[in-house]
C-alpha cells in the first residue's frame, strides 16, 4: 500500500530514505488523479521493499506541494538520494511509471 506522505513525514520517509521514491501529488476532487491512484497502489505492492511509493494530498499538505512547484495534478516525482531525478505530469499507465522507477533501482 502506498504511504500517506505529509508535510510532517515527507523528509523522513522520502528524502532520508536509502531507496528511490515515487511520489504521487493528488487531490480528492481531481478526476485524472483517481485514474492514477490504483496504478500507484499496484506499484506500491510490486516494489515493496525496493522503493518508497507514496501519495501527497496537495490540499492537506501545501508546504511540500509548494516546495516542489506542483502546479498541475496528478504530478508524480521520482526522487533518489533526496533529489528529483524525473517527473511525470498527467495521468499515465503503469508501464511508463514502472519504467522510470526501474531506471532508479
């Protein structure tokens, strides 16, 4: 299951992790976000123990969204060693996300 990431736990779970991370920035009211949600959950199960997979609700965690300049959702950031190494804006399929995550492993 994808981690629920917040302004409070983002640094600990993502930036300080020794594993690469896929972070989905989303909101309850966003239609395309609801399409991507199940895909992110699948990836979270598939990559358990190999990568951090989490979701940030931009309405409840504006600090993190602002820090990373999130203007459109869904936006998925790929973070390794505390740095953003790739980014996907808009709804995409599982294969595209898995390919970007695999490149960081």
